[in-house]
């Protein structure tokens, strides 16, 4: 005896789809629509005029430049961490593996205060470099360090499962055929890892340009020098310049979306080549 289950499937589909649309609308679509609405209230030319201010252009250049630098650094650092955790056995491996998630769970303000304490001129590391005339805290260097700290877990956790699934026979076969370690990595391993590396790097970059808590302390917030875009948005809101604040946020949103779109495009192309 067969039981007709199609009506129940339709009911479940309707409930699930309705909840998904409602949740997406409340959490994502409506806030983004509000952002576009407030930004376009001053018109397209008004948005362009916002970025003629030297202070805003400096913050824009700083946020995206340090975000890009930190994303590239996270690409290499995150891959190295993931490779070591998967391919090698060493004492306290589980502890270090758990430590990778610390930037995810640690409040960003706590991370910012800790990094500032360490890298300031009176800190353990900052005082050492200060003897050589190198200042870390309250400079773009300190901002990059903070962004690397909060961004590298994205790369590690994205690449680590892919490395775990790679069969070691691929490397052994390549070496038996006379390939050098570099050739094995470039022609055998890298094509398999490239999509996950792109995804992790893209998420790290998107997080970097919008990071506030861990950067606001170590940056020093010097207008035109170390002032980041998220802090500038808060400043504009406190000055009741809502249109300028939303315009800056809109540019950050569109840039992050464009960057993620490009990452997904190349990731999809790389995945198709593998199949």
C-alpha cells in the first residue's frame, strides 16, 4: 500500500520557503534596501561629491589597501597553517588546531586592546622594534597585523578540509614520474586547492575592510593617516551626516560584493576545469 506524500511535501516546501524568504527579507534584503534608499536620497552626484573629501578618500584608500595586503598575507599564512595541521604530527597539535578559532570567538575589542598592548612603543614586541626606529602601533603596519589576526582563520578552515581529502597517492605518483616537489605542488596540488584558497582569501578580505573592534585601538584613528572607513562611518553618524555615512557604507558593500563575485567566478571556473 502506497501512501501519497506529495501534498505533505508541498506543505513542507511552502513552510520552509516562506520562512527562508521572511528571514532573508528581515535580516538581509530590507536593511540593504534601507541603505540604498538613504544613500540615493542625495543622488548619484551627491554620492560622488562625498568622496571628494580628502579625509574620506584617505580612509577609503587605507581600508582597501591594508585589507588587500592582509588578505594576500592570510593566503600564505592560512595555507601554511592548514598544511602543517593536516600533514604533520607534533605535540599539542589539537591545542594549536583549537587555537585557530580564537579570532572567531574572541571579542574584537579584546583582540584590539591585546594587540595594542603588545605592539605599542612600551609593549613587548613594539619596544624592540622601537629601538630600530620602527613604529608598529598607530600606523598602517599595526592595522595590517590586526587584520591578519582576525582574517587568517577563514583561509585555514576553508583549505584544511580540502587538504585532508587529497589522496597522498597523487603526490607519490608525481614523484615516481620524476616531478620535483615544486612541480608536484604547482601541477598536482595547487589546481585542487585553488578554489578553496580563493574562497578563504575572499572572505578574509571582506571581513578586513569592515573590521572595526580590533582595528580601532591599534590604528590610533589619526584622520588622513590611520583612520579606517568603519570608524569614519561612526563619526559621520555622530555628526548627524547620515547620507555621507550610508554612502560610505554603500561603497564598502558594493566593493565587497564585487570582490566576492569575482572570487566566485574564478572559483567556479577552477572547479569546472577539475571536473
